[in-house]
């Protein structure tokens, strides 16, 4: 019986590790900057949806009829920059400055600064260019 118990325990542990790896790898690949182009990109449009939550805040922005996903910092950093859920609303104009996806077919960017109603929110202040 001890051998059967050990095999079951080993199988459960392997399954748990496999599931943990399956769910954490996409999250690890998603974070960071490796999926973005070098050099800054500017996007101007109208907010259609905003989300302040984990793993990071996002804006969906209508740019001439195409929806772009603008990724911000994690919620605590985004809010610390002064941008919260009540800061903007769908319909507000936004300028997003950051790094575009390496995939030219993907309408996605990671913003370092967003500007709404002439107020700048530097969600990654260390990456914002100095004027």
C-alpha cells in the first residue's frame, strides 16, 4: 500500500506542477517589454473601455474605427501615477505614448504615458522621454 500511496502522491504533485506551469507561462510571457518594438510610438483615439485591475490596467482605444489595446502598468503603479477608474470614461480622447507590439498585425501597445484632458499620467516614469 505504501508504494501505491507514493505513486499517487507523485502523480498529484506532477499534475499540480504541470498545471502551475501551464497557467504561469502565458502570464510571464505577457509581462515585460520583450514583445514590444524599440522606440516610442504615439497613438491617438477615443477610449471605448477601461480596466484597472490585475495583471495590469488596460484601455481599449478606437483609432479610426480600429480598436487598439493599450496596456498600462499593474494597478498599484497605475493608480500611483494618478490614473484611476474615475479619471477617464469611454468617449474621452486619449494620447498614448509607449512601445508598439512587435507583431505588425496586432493592434496592441504598452504605454509609458497617457494624456487625457491635457493631464499626463506617467505609468512608467523611468521610460518617459525627457523633453
